[in-house]
């Protein structure tokens, strides 16, 4: 379920002081909807081998953690070598 974790990367890299400070673009919102549809297809086994709902739910719930932790670590890390 790479789709959930890959959604955090553009949000972290698009600038701004914090992850939640900028509104996502329409494109990012559209691709998020497509990713959720792919997760539903993965759990039903349509066009692919089925994945358990438990695995998809765990990945969906842990992905925000892996977005918030780097976002919290970014300002002190960038401040140390005077990178803005």
C-alpha cells in the first residue's frame, strides 16, 4: 500500500513552514481520491490479488504519523545549517 505513504511526500515537499499551513491543490485532492479508490479495489480483489482490510486500515492509520514526524523535524534540521 505505497499509495498512502506516497501522498505525504508532495505535501511535505511543497514548501510552507508546516504540512497543514497550505491547502492542497485540486490535483493532489483528485489523486487522493484515486488512491482511496485503489485501496477499495485492493481489498475487494478486483483486477489484483485481494489484500485484507486490516492491512489497508493499518497502513492508512500509520501514514499520517510518517508525515507529521518529518514535518515536525524539518524546521530544527533546516535551521541548523541556515537552510530556509
